């Protein structure tokens, strides 16, 4: 049963046979079998092809024996599904040729309904059948992070246009995020209804905001997206990069698990969160390239720290870098399992 899996047990702060481990971006470019399969198929097209989605999602679970699969897709897939003109450019990321800037642009963001993404339902159903007791994590991008791609027109380090809209026209910002929360929530719901055993809401870039701005302009929209699956009983993981100042606000948005990147220790994260949350993290992905003995010591230390947390899911602080050695990931899974065995 998925509800007895180490991932779900840890997420719901119950005793586990061992610390569960999976990696953000485990399905992707660090795997030669992924690169071979993706040859000649554009990213967005791959995400809408159930044969490819199923195989790519399973590859890292088979290879590393991870405790969960992450659905192979992208945060911009639901935006493309409602008709937004965009592309995922290799080496760059999502690019929106006509960025969102005015009220008229809201017309380009209709609601997402399940009938627009039958392939997602099919891929999830097939995966759940193949994965057996291993949970599939469904995911979506959070309104702020999606808004950043739409408003900037592509990846941004400073999110200047996004913040300009947020502060310059709060009403339009609010209306945009309401639409995005519906799209994001519907994308999560389709995955859970098809059998995903947990979800993760990626607010990757929200660490760019102050607590005051997060509270005023973002939190309620992420809460709407997370609430879309609240009645379905699956654990919800809420993740962002550099969000140490926002942890308890992100938890309060409606998550069972809060993602912790490597900037804050698990112990400090638990203290900041207060009671009632499990934590996920927090190995610095850059350490994947460190000498094995250094890396192994760090992995063990994180497992030890996680034992004092109410519930701990081992992960990286952010995604697997494309040049990471996949064998190192396999060895990390072995060490986490062995060192945490109860
Ligand atoms: O293993 C997994 O995590 C599987 C699925 C997954 C992808 N994207 C596949 C992907 C997930 C969960 C995402 C989420 C995603 N996409 C996020 C949130 C996670 C995070 O990193 O914070 C963000 C910000 C995006 C937007 C995006 N899409 C970026 C920044 C990129 C990388 C661009 C590049 O080429 O460097 C993408 C493309 C993308 N999404 C790839 C993959 C495997 C690479 C595409 C390829 O193989 O050519």
C-alpha cells in the first residue's frame, strides 16, 4: 500500500523502516538512458507522450532504487495546455515570446480542465500500475514561480518585471495569480485523481521575496493551489530555493512537508517551522562532485540530523545538476537506507 510506503510515512510523521530518499530532477539529463530516449524529441512534446513519460519517470527508480518517482513533466506544461505560447529551450528553460504585462493578457489564461490533459491522466495511471508500492509524486509550479516565467518572458535572476507588476498593479497581479492557482491546482488534482501518492508544489524562485511581500502577494494563491488536493488525502510538499525566511509561511499555506535547501540546517528548519511539519532535504547538489568520503560523511550527518525531525525525507537542496555522476546518486540511496535502517 502506498500509505505504508516510507515516503508517505515520513511525510505524515509516522515511524519509518528507513529514511526515504528521492532526488529533484532525478528523471533527466544526468542519465544516459534519458538522453538516448529524448534524442530527436522536444521537451514539451516528450512531456505529452505517455510512452516517453512513463519510461523516463521509471528510469531513475529502477537505477537508483529511490523511494519515490517524480512525474516527468515540467511546471510550464499546464500553461501550454491552456494555450499559452511558450517553449522550453535547452540550456535556458521556459521562454514565453509574448510576456504577460497587461489586463488584456488575462484572456490568454483560461481555466485548466482535465479534458485538456488526458495524456497526463493516462501517463499517471500507467505509472502507478508499474510502480506498485513505490509512490509517484505529482507536481505543479506555484503561482509566483509560474508568474515569473510569464511576466519576465523567461528565466530571471532578479524578477524585476514580476516585482514591478506585483507592486505597481496589485489588482492585476492578484487576478493573474488567481488564474495560475486554478491552473496549478487543477494540474495537481488530475495527477492525484489518477493515482499519484503525494504532490510537490515547486515555488522555486519565491526565495526572492521578503516575508511581507510573500504574505501580502503570494501565500493565499499557493494556498489555493494546495487546497485543490486537500480532500484527496495525499501529503503535500512545498518547496522553494533560498526560502529559509519563509518556511513557516509556506507550511501555513497548506503543506505537510516543507522543502529545505542547503542554506539552512534541518535542525534550524524544524525550529523555524514549529510543530506539525515534516521536512525534505537538504544536501547541497554541488557536493555531488566532492570526494566520496566527504560526500558520504555529509549524507550520514544529514540522516542523523533528520532523525531528530518529526519526519524527514532525504533529498538534495535543489535539482540534480545535468553533469552529476548517476553512480554517485545510487550510492547515496544505499548509504541513506543503510545508515537510517531502524
Ligand atoms: O526529475 C524530475 O524532477 C522530473 C521532472 C521535472 C522537470 N522539470 C523536467 C525537466 C520537474 C519536477 C521540473 C520542474 C521545473 N521546471 C522547475 C521546478 C524545479 C526546480 O528546478 O526548481 C522549474 C523552475 C522548471 C523550469 C525549467 N524547465 C528549467 C529551469 C529547465 C532547465 C533548462 C535547461 O535546459 O537548463 C527546464 C527544462 C527541463 N525540465 C528539463 C527537464 C528534464 C531539461 C530538458 C532537457 O532534457 O532538454
